[in-house]
C-alpha cells in the first residue's frame, strides 16, 4: 500500500472493502455462465441486487452507445435519485465494458451473462468488487430482497462515548522512549504521535483531519510491539453513512533496527496493511 497519505487512504479502503463485502453477499443467479457477451445481449435495463447500505441502482444500456444509471436506495424505495448518462463501449472480445461517465472513466469486467442475469466486476482502491444484476422490464429497484441491517443503521449517528471510550495512555516500558515523537511517511505527513503529558505519562495521538476525528484505546505491550485499537468518526452528518465512520482498526507498532517505525493495521479484521514511518525529527 502506498504510504503517501495513509489517513486519506483508509476511508477509501473502508469504502471499497465495505462495498465489496456487500456485493459478494448479493444473489448470483448468473454464476457459471459464459463470460463473453455480445451487444444485443447487453441491451436493456439491469437492476442491481441491493447492497447492505441500500444502494440498488438500475443500469439501462441503450442501442446508441449510452447507459443511463438510475439511482435508487432501498432505505427510501419510493425516491428516485438523479439519472447519470454515460457512454459505454463493449470490448471486441465481449469480456468487458468501458464506461466514460461525466465524472470518471473505468472498466467493468463481465464475469457472466445470461438473458436474465449478469455479474460484473470492477476494482476500487485496489480491491475487486463483484455486483449481480437481473434483467428487468421496468426501471425499478429490487428492494423486495433488501433486509435492513439494524446495527448498520444505528452506526449512522453522531459519536457518543459509549461507541468507543478513549483510553490512549501508553503503559510504561523499557523501550518507551524510542517510541516518543511524531511518526511520518516519506512525504513528511504525520500519521501517528506518541506524546507525553505534563505528568510524563505517554499517550497516543493523531491529529484530526477535515472530516475525521481519531481516538485510541486498548493500548498494551506484547512481544511483537505496542498494540492498540484506533477509532475514527466524523462530526459531519453527511458522512455518517460512510463505512469509515465509527470504524475500529487494530494496530501494532514496533521500532525497526534502523530506528524507523513499523505499523501494521488490520482493516475489517482480516485485511493486513503494513507501512514504515520515520520519526519527524529524523527527516
């Protein structure tokens, strides 16, 4: 993983992993069919199996080489969002669709296609996402299969102390002084700090960004270094539904032989990311 902006990358990674997990859980009636498509088979309206966050868009592929994306969310099934019209091109081998939207350009890999079902894949922030679609006769979302995730809905709210109790104090340790300081990436952006308060107690600190506030707890020393849990939340209501809001990530930091800091972060419990940080005063 690039280290140029870990704090900026994590929200994107959480979004990608969240979408990927939701998409993979969608029904897949097209599994096992041919991955090669022709233009005629692609034409028409395709409704996406709802994601956990309620997104259930409908893509309408038209003969003139345009695709209309009709926005729906099953949390508000009677409300239709804006329609985004893009250009599309089916690859000569029939295995991918090139999309040129008003905001982005990307490719969708056709994993499978039948007269009634389609499965597409794309990569976001380095992670593969798989989406399942059903052929429909009218522009409407497939909300009948959507199940409200109570825990997910509860997460979309302002931070309260009960969500995560801050406890950033670092216990005493013979190597503690080696950890004190600001730890930055190669571009000089500080990613994590180990500070001392007026009473000389050490604690973890990470400066807040424009969108995110950072907290820590579960700080303890183990044989492989200092373990802790990082928590991020936003004070902006329009970010309450972002997967990074109220996220908890286990971390391990340890001093390398050359004096740099190794940081290992586990996103969503299973995805391991390792980066090397340099003490700010050493740069």
